[in-house]
C-alpha cells in the first residue's frame, strides 16, 4: 500500500481522538502495519518498542500466541449474544475467577465495554443506591488533579481543565479535595482535614468519593500514599459515602499488585476495571460491587438498574479476558514484574545525569520523570517524533515522560529504551 495515500485518505476521512488534527500536517501520522511482542512495525518493516502499551492496554505483547489461540477458538463457537436475559459459559467462568481474586465485599460483576462507561455505571449506581434508601445525594467527591474519562459523568468528576473546562455548563456536581503534597505525615494530615471539612460542609449531600488508587495516571503519573487513601476511605464510610476505586489504568498488575486495592488494604463499594482486562485485544470493562448494594436493587421492576450496552459481555472480549487471567496464573506475572520493575527503575537512574530530567519515579510497572523545560503545547508531539527516529513509541503528558511497557519486555529491550531516551533528551536540550 502507498503510505502517502494511506495518510492522505486518513486525514480526509478520519477525526482522531485527543488530537488537534491541524497538528498532523506538521507531525505526520504513523501508519502501523503489524505488531509482535513489545514491537509495532510500520509499512517499511521498521520496528518500534511500544513504550505506552498502546494507551496502557497491552499487557502480554502484541499478537500474543496464547490470546490469539483462545480468541480464534471462540470465533468458531459464539461471537455475540444479547446479555439481557441470556448468558454464556465464558463470562460465567470469568466472573467467578475475577471475584475469587478480590476481597470479600466485592461480589457481583456488572459489565460494559470501556473505562468511561464503567465510571458512568458506578456513578449512576451509587446515586441510585442512596435514592433507594430515601436519600437524594447528588454531589460527587474526587481528588484534585484527577482524571476518570471523557464521557459527561466521568468528565464531571475529573480535575484536568484541558478536558473539562469547555463543558462546564453541562457537567454534574462535583467537589475536589486536596491530594497530599508529599508522603509526610503532615501533608497527609492536611489533606485529611480538608476532606473532613468538605464532608461536614456538605453533610448528607455527597453520594460517592472516587479515586484512582495510588497513582493518578493521566494527571501526570502522580504517586501518592496508601496511608492517605486508607484514612480517606475510612472517613467516607463513616459518613455513608460510597467509595469508587477507578483501577481502569492501574489494575491487572500495573500498580505492582494484581489490584491497587490490595496495597491500600481497603475495600471500595465499587471497583472499575478495563484497559488491561483483555490484554489489549478487545473493548471490555466491569464494575464490581457488593452483595449489599446488589440486594438494594433486588425486588420489583421499579428497583431495577436499567443500564445497558449492546456489546455487554461480548464473548470474544471475554475469551481474551479469560486468556489474560490464564497468563497471569501460569507465568507468575506479578512476582516476575517485581523483579523486572526493579531492573527498569535502576536503569532509569542513568537519566539523572541529564539536567533536563527531574523526579524520576516508579510504581509497579509505571515509570515517569519530569522535564525541566518551558512548557510547549506541542512538546508531546516533538518528543513522539524524536522517539520514532530512535525506535520508540512514546506519548508524553505535557512535561511528563512516562514508560508503561508490556510486561513481556526483556532487559535488552529496556537497555535499548534507556539509550534511546538519552538520545532524545540530548536532542531536545540542544
């Protein structure tokens, strides 16, 4: 295929997400032909390490042989069936397996097809739960600097103006509370006092407190303490405020444990999962909640939670999800990742010698650093283009460069990434 024609036709007929399309004339699109392992290949067969797991979804490499096999097997059995009033073997097996990996109090799975949809479900379900108890609580509480998606409800509870400000007139009610400025007990106490003050000022009005546990990903890969989160959850439960954990980005091993809630040692009322759930293959999300909340909706039709998606519980997606869990179990992924994470973080220390780099940080299989340069709206595009020349696919968040690779990356590939990043940063600083 002629690459120039492909790009030209793309620009004529397609509107890409999270993109100012005018930029694509100065920073051309990169057509990708195929993928294998940590690599994506262009039409000239040049290969690039996928440093961002294709928007944080790919866990076990592109075109994974085992997931491919399980997906192909499912194709010959059942491609889709309505999930209202019908079920299938794959989703029953997956739900049972997922619940077995979660603490008591997370008992029921409600499926959707993407992360933002999962957030919308949790918001609606928490509001409806209070309403069924005779309480109208229509304010949500989230952390400053948070991001939870870009549908209207999910956007409402985020705190990144770039995405949110334009739509302020059509958003639902939300209040943000402070995040600790560091890991000190003083900073944690200040943030907790702020939280309590907000709750007291809005007594019996706050429906749910929603957080990305331990790491704010789209908010600049900001890491915060489990002590703060544990205290915050305890306070919210004291005031009958539902707790929603958005583990869409940090779940399935990305935070270091299978789920971040394990390290937090608390159980939310709602757990939202997506992204890595299918190993990066097909859209799927799930909201896991308690039998207590489920029972509140159980009864006559007037109590029903009438929320649906056409592709809910899609058998092809579920086949990939089951295969992904298989790999976690068969290959001891979580323990192996701890060894790999230590190696990657040690290699990132080599970047300390560059005066353009600061605050190198790590949480599980998430690595990031800040760039000490004047902010430029196109900095992400410039670095992405330099990355392609070095054999990397990267997509910075403003002045934050992050590395969230597939878990199958090896040490030689990590070394290649560090060398390439060093070259990029030298060129950026010239």
